[in-house]
C-alpha cells in the first residue's frame, strides 16, 4: 500500500508540472518595449487557446505551455503588424524576444484569434468565452474567474480593490446599475465581452476636470443574436418537506435592441433562497448621490425603519416573492428614457436563544437568559423614472424621481429569565419621494458649469406595542421602570404603546464652476446649500383592561413622555479646489467655508446655534504605473444628528431600551485620513490592494446609558 501511494503521488506531481515556460520581451523596431501587447498561444492539435499573456511596462510576458506540443504564437499591438510563429516545445523552458513592425495602411487585415484580455487606455475588455468551461450559469460565475475581478461578501463587484459603481448591458443601465441584480440574474451564455471602465464619468463634460480614479463601471456586451430577440431562462421546482409543500419559480427574461430594452426578473419561493434582502432594497439608491457628499458636511436624517431580529439569511422559515422590471427607451439620439419597478415581499419565522453575563458584579445587573421567536412580514416597493437630454456636446440635462413605500411588521415573543414573558409588536408604513435634477453646460473649452439639486420628502410612522406580565401583589423586574414611567401598576399586565411620526423635507443643491487653466490644471469653485426640516411627534400610553388608554406622566425627565419637536438645519457653503497633474502626481488641495444654522423648537422653547466653520481637504495620488497607484486623502468633516437625538421626551426603542435626547446637542467635528494602495500586475495576474484609515473625533456625539436591572435608559 505504501508503494502504491508513493507511485500515485509521483504521478500527480508529474502531471501537474508537465509544462514549460515561454517568456521574453516584445519590442518595436526602435528597441523600445511595448506595454500591453497581447500574446496568445494556440494549440495546433486542438485549435484551442493554450495560454495568453499581456506584456508589462518592460514588455515582458510569460506563457505556460504543455510539453512536447506545437503552438502558433500570435503577438498583436495597436498600430503594429501581428506577429505569428509556430513554436514546438520539449521539456525545457524557452526564452525568446520578439520585434513588431509598424503596420502599413495597405496591409491586409489579419484575423487574430480571440484575445482573452485586451487593454485599451482606461478600458479593460475580457472575452467571456475564454474564461468559461461550460459549468457557469450566471454572470457572477464568469466574473469570479476574471483576473483582477472579485465579488465581495456583500455581493458587490470589485475591480483591483475598487467597488464597481454601475453595471450596464450594451451601454444601457441595468436596474440603474445595481451589481447584485446583474451578477445573479444575467445568464452567462448570453455574455460576449465584459468591459471594465476605469476612471468612469457619467458626464463626459466633467471627465477632464474631476477626480474619477475611484469610479469603476462595467459594461456587458451581449453575443450576436441576442439583440432584437427575447432571451433568458425560467427555473421551476416543487417538492415536499415534513411540514409543508415547497415551491420555486424564477423567471428571467431580457430583450435588447438598439432603441429600447426590457428586463423582467422574478423569484417566488419558500425554500429560503433570498434574491434581494431587505437591506439590499433599503440600500438601493437608484443612482442618487448627494450633491454635498464632498462638501465636508454630514447631516444624518435618521432611520426609523424596523430593526428586524433576523438578517434574512438565518431563519427557521423564509417565504420570498420578488418581481422586478426595467426598461430603457431612446426615441431620439439626444433623449434617453429609463426606469425600473421593484416589488419585494418576505415572510420570515425565526428563533434566537442568548445568554448575557455581566463580568462586573458591582454594576448590580443580573445575568439574563432569553429565548425569542419572531414572525416578520415585509412588503417593499420602489419605482424610478429617469430622463436624460443631450442636444449637443455642450449641454446635458438629467432628471430622476424615485419613490419608495413599504409595509413592515414584526411580532415577537420573548421569554427572559429576569423579566418573564413579553409580547412585542412593531409596525411601520413609511414612504419617500426623492427627486434629482442635474444640468451641465460647457461655455467654451476653458469654462464648464454644473448644477446639481436633490429634494427629498420622507414620512415615517413607527408603532410599538409591548405586553409584559405583572403581579400586582408582588415584585417584578419591570416594576421600578413602570413606576418611573408613571404606569398603572395595579393591573395583571403592562400593555405599553407608542406612536411616532417623523417628517423629513430636505433640499441639497450646488453650483460648480470649472475654469481650465491648461491640460494639467484647473480650478473648481462651488456654491452650495443644504436646507433641512424635520418634525418629530411621539407619545407613550398604556392600554387599560377596559380598553381605554392612559397617558402616563414619568417621575423623571421632568415628566416628559411626549414629543412635539421641529428641527431646522441650514448650511450655506463656498468651496475652492485646485487640481494639478504633474508627472506621476495628481494634487487636489482645497477648502470650504460654511455658515451653519441650527434651530429646534420644543416644549415652548427655542434652541438655536449659528456659527461658521472652515473645512480643509487634500488629496494626493501617485500613479507609479498604469495599474499601480497610491492615494492619500485628508478631510475635516462636520457631523450633525437627526431630530430624534434632540427630542427631550421619552422614546421607547424597546420595552427595555428607553431614550431621551438633548435639545442643545452640538455638532461633531472629525479629522479623517485614508491611504489606499492598489496594484494589478498583468504579467503574473496578481492583484494587491491595501487600505488604512484614521479618524480623530472632536466632541463626538455619543449616548450615555444607565441600567435599572436589565432596563437601559
């Protein structure tokens, strides 16, 4: 047996390393190395692609070929004659250099075998078939095999360490560029080319004046025959489990033509497979980006949606229904219309067991064991319509409107070793409408104007109800909290309720003026504003046994159990930035000057704070090579909280988590430094990237917590 194992191991080793290396340098007739030349080897016996490479900055390449074979070597470069040579291999490596000659305009066009990877400026083109072996089903299966391309744990596509912001199909946005919908639903057999667009800019007029090095987009070119033709697939299945019948239906249909496109994706199942999670839907921005994102101001409007117990990936039972549609239409060469509709419905049953142990006995907080079951229901809908009008190269007008609506609820049954049995109900039916208007105007080759404006209206109405057991004649863990809240403690239970309403109205707009000094430098002047208004109302009440409601008066927090707060925020700012490209360096120093206005009105009082702030920022990029760079960024940011952190009245985040705010809460200031290094070596297909970040907070906004048993305030 030992001899057999040794023989088998040697056989595997011999098979694995039965290859030889062909390497060398590709030059032109002036003896200069050619960077990004394509080198491929075709197996003469099978006519298949054996190996391929792209030359690095020194013109070097390396191919791995089979021993004792015959291969046709093809070397191509833009503007050069394609070099072809038949090479036979033995058991020794080959080192050989090659020289390409300039092509003559009268030369016949030579047919070169399909090149797996082609680099043209900032565009990298992958030939999809070169990376498929027939086992791929979806686009993500192909992307995972491409050098320099990864799919992270959140389902986002990364190229050379940078997240792909948008995915297009035949140049048209696919569900507004959402990468997860594209990678998990576009069939791999329909893909011809995958184009990675580095330094991508959606507005051609701003390409030469803005820093786009972190912007990466991807365009999927479909195979011939997929245009003016419906394609896709439908997956259906049925089965049975010990508890219920199982079903699965996943229709995916696509239609593309030069003038319009239609896409439909559906997913209906109760097998636990989730096409889009609630977080995916909530983070689906529809391509909206805040105009003030680089102004130095960060205003948080808050999030009053439900904090579901599960993340929709770890549950006892999941039933999911997804229906999405996407269209694009170009009635004329200067007008593009597009939009999408998403409906997502989920039903989730979950169970969670936990034990909390407090290591410091002086806190006086008892250890707590809990068992919690939850039944969650979520219905979410999104609708977006977009129009882009570009009558000429000097004018572009874009308009978008995005509407969201949802109906979410969660029923929880909780047993606590400290508090006992508790039943909780959370419900919320929020909606929002977000509009975006952008206009770009090029006056002449040295002067460009850009207007960006965004308006948001949002309405959130969370309702909370908790039912806790109570012994009117004995002591319960919740009694002290109930007395502090001013509840009626003579009943057999505590039936707590809370209504909340948050209305948000925000305008975010800026006007940019770019003055181009020369091909290497330009000035950017920005005048912008943020105007925000939030209204917050809430009240805590107790359901009595006769069905009436009792409005308690707490014996702390000066007796405030309700909120009626109005919060107004304004920011008027002027920014100046200078951009200079010199050699390997791109320097962008700048600053912004802000006039802030904060005012909130509650409990008959007005709290106001007006001040000025100078916020510097700086970016330096060192481009060592075409695919190797180091970026250093520094910025000072001013952070402002939302209305719920200012409201003085009590708010029940949970029956054991009670909050009240501070009306004169000030802003937080932070210094942020980040360093990013990326390197993609086409010679050996190694992808290296590293990030480092440091943040120093001044007067950071934070919460103070006080425990009464396991109740937090």
